[in-house]
């Protein structure tokens, strides 16, 4: 049950990051989950584990990290399609 909760929170973080960067519509649910989970790891690695925590992820650093991941991935994907 812990993994399901982690995936749900990762998806929510990925959706929030996609909404902030205006790239959420072009991403699917799997990409949102991956962006949330990878962004959480990157955000907590760079900014620490401060702020409210849910499913073992500090929300504020996780969202910041997911925004970074979505921005970088959309930059490279958009660059190849242009």
C-alpha cells in the first residue's frame, strides 16, 4: 500500500509541476508520475527535506525539483520536435 500512496503523491506533484510550467497537458499520467518521483528526489537532494511532508516526500522541495525536471525535459523534447 505504501508504493501506491507514493505513486499517487508523485503523480500529484508531477501534475502541479506541469501546471506551473504550462506543460502538463502534453504529458501523460506516467510522465507526470515519473516527473514527480524524479523531481522529488532531485528537489530533496538540492534543497533538503523542509516543509510539509507526505508519503515520505517533502512537498515544497519536491514540487520545485519536479518543475526543474519538467522544464529540462520539455526543453529537450521541444528542441527535437522543432
